[in-house]
């Protein structure tokens, strides 16, 4: 179980920029949760904060509790035993995320090799099993190839195999469908469906991908959560005005792009509702930041649901 | 196999020529006792004997056979060149990786030392070290290493600084790799080609440095080297009397060995496929 409490991240380079503000969530074992939101809403930084791989200019507060251990409090060197073994990570942009000089087999099996103290040859055998699980085809040949020899979709599936190699119970995935066409996206969806026992926390702005794999959806906007709901109810009836605008902007829903602007600078909006400037239903109450309201088991940060 | 070798030679004519030269020189150095017609320390003929069938390169001022001196001289020159270049390149590569990847205090300290050493002219500084530490093959190697690591360290550091921003290096900790593993498995193969090129170039400069020191009379004492043959040719009147057979062979040998290692270093530049250099 992964429990994140009041996680905040801000950058201190040219003035203070809040990337993540007081985000809390609890993932049950085996749960598939997807964080959606537009570019710049703080999704990727949130994942990096969980893994403690933020750049030096970042500051982070809050709690990330995995198996009763607060990951933000343990020594940095101990994180080497957590990353890969307990927290798997599937990065965005598989094209650049692999070392061009190492074979696919070595890279897929490396995490397993590190955490189980095994040899290179054994890791390649393990890689064949893993790649077979994600149906890459001709796995015995692929383990000897190099990243540039694979297509984008194959690389991305190899990355999924890499992230899950050491048997991590919690998988974090950062925009796994970025830059892929529909057919490749379907392949990635199929590989994610293979992860039936693992807990999945995925970040994406691909709404159709989120719909295909999520059990629960978190909507982030300008560094904060604005809505948390189970997937079916969210896609049939989004509550927050931003969620509604986000879904309306999808091609399937008529490409009705109400948003059209980058998220506002979160630092200047700490006391107001972050979406108030663009919200068609904004009123005087929105000058104050709303708390999370519970609406029939769903959580919404909007004054419309005060009662 | 033979076809692959043939293809490699066609694609890499310069490195192949370098390989032939270096192999020949190494063979001469290793097989010196069997190849040398005379003992280079023995007086075997009259001084200043001109080239003849018995002494193809003549003799020096005390009647030692110059061809034997040249053959034995290859041992010292190549030992110093190879060992000094190996240690300097290894040290420079490790320092470069540490500075480029870890940055901070390590980078500041080593780069300031490197900058200072690079500001000072090489040969005079080496002479100062020799004056303090004394001659001898070990000291010469040590001194060449002390001054020779800086170039490699700077080149490797620059490469590592760009590599550490590559996504696959930034992402390496995500699978649980510690910094030592990242350096060993992910960074080292990426700088290996640069290090190899630097190594073959360093061998040439180390041979040159040893010859220069020997020529100035500060080299390996008691053993023949190409530099010391040159020194004697100049100090004992070989040049004034225009004894070409005395001073030209060591010059040719030094030039040839430098050329050989330089040509060998082109092997990475001609490599097909993905280039990381």
C-alpha cells in the first residue's frame, strides 16, 4: 500500500514556483490509479518526488509511506534498495531512456540483477521471460539488439518490462504513451493490463489511455488535485468544471477546447481557486481556495459542491 | 573471419598501418636479445666505424654497435611510453568521470590542479620534477603520469558532463543503481572510446617526453634509449662530423613510433554505426 500525505514540491531557482501543493492519496494493493492533467500541472514532478529524484533546486515536504516506511525520511543511499525492488518506474520517452551502448537484454534484466545479486548471463535469461510476458516477439533475438534497432512501441514495452523486472509491487509510470501512434498505444495498454497484481500509479495527459487502464482517476491542475473519483463515474459524469473542460477538449467529445491556456502560476493563486480565472461557473466564493468536498465517495475541490 | 578482417582493413587503412608499425616496434623490443647482432654495452669495433656489413649502422664514439643500441633502446622508450600513457590515461579518465559526474568539491579541486598544470610548460616542469625525484625508469614514468593526466581528465569530464544530462543516465538511479554502478556500467563504456584514443595519443607524447629528457641528459640512467643515443650523438660530435647513421636512426624511430600510435588512434574516428564520440 502506498500512502502519500500532503506532498508539496517547490522550486527555488528564479523565485519560488510551486510544482505540487498538498497532494494526498492512498493506493490500495493492486489498485490502478491514473493522474491526468495538462502539461505543466505538476504530474511528473509528483512522481519524481515519490522516488526522491528531484533536481537540487527542488524542496519537498510531506510523507510518502510505503510498507510503513516514510521514503522521504530514510537516508538517500537506502533509496537504492527501494527503487526498482519496491518502487518500479516506467519513464516517459523510451527513445532516450535507454542506454544506446547496452543491449536490450542487459538493460531489461539490470534491475533484477542488482537487487538479486545475479550475473549478467542470468539477467539475459530473465529478460527473455520478461519480454515474453509483454509479447515483444522473437525475444531470444531482441535481448541481443540495441535500443536504436527497436521501434518506438517495442521500446516502450521493453521499458514496461524494465520497470517491473525486479518484482516491484508498486509501479510508477510517467506518460508511457507519449509520442506513440494509436496502434502502439494499444500495445502499451495491453502490456499494462498484464500488471494485474501490481499497484499502478500512472501519469498521463492521454485521456483515452487513462480510461482504458484506470480504476481511479486523479485530476491535477496548477499543482493541486481538483478531483478524485473512480474511473467509470468520472468519465460518465465529471464534477469539477476543469474536469468537464478537460474531457470536452477531447476529439471524441467534439474538440471543444475551453481551456486553451497554460495553468496559472500556482504561487500567485495560493488563496484563490486555481481555476477561477477560466471557470465558466466562477462566482465570488471562488476568491478563496476551496477545500476538498466529499460528494458520494468522490472528492472535488470546488465551491459548487459545498453542500 | 578473414572476410571481416579484410573489410576492417579496407575501412581503416590508417589504423591498420599504425597497427603494423606498433606491432613491429613491440616485436623488436620483445625480441631484442635475439635480434640485436651485438651487446649494446660492449665495445665491439673501433670508434666511429662507418656502416658496414658487420655493423649496418656503424659504431659510436666508444665503439658500441648503434643498431644494437637502437634495438635495445626500443625497450626503454616503449616501456616508458606504454606504462606512462596507461597510468596517465586511467588516472585521467577516473578523475574526469569523478569530476564530471559528482561535480562540487571534487570537480573544483581537481580542475584547479589540472588548470595549473596545463598553464605550466610541460618539459621544464618535468625537468623540475626530475631534478627533485631523480632519474630512473620508475621516476620518469611517475613524472610523465603526474603531468600527463590533465588533458584526458578535461576531455572525459566534458563528455561526462553532457552525458549526465542524458535521460538514460538521469534515469539509471530509478532501477536502484548506486552512483558507483552508474559510473562503472553506464558512464565508462560511453567514455571508453575517448579514453582509448587519448591513450594511443599519450603513448606518442610519453615517448617524446622520455626522449627529450634523455636527450637533455636527465633520462633513464645506465640503459640505452633512443633519446640517450641522440644525446650522445650530439654531445660527442656526431652532428658536427655529420655521422648521419648515428643521429638519424633514433630520430626516425621516435617519429615512427609516434606516427604508429597516432595512426592507431584513428580507429575510433572511422568506426561505423552509432558514434558516441
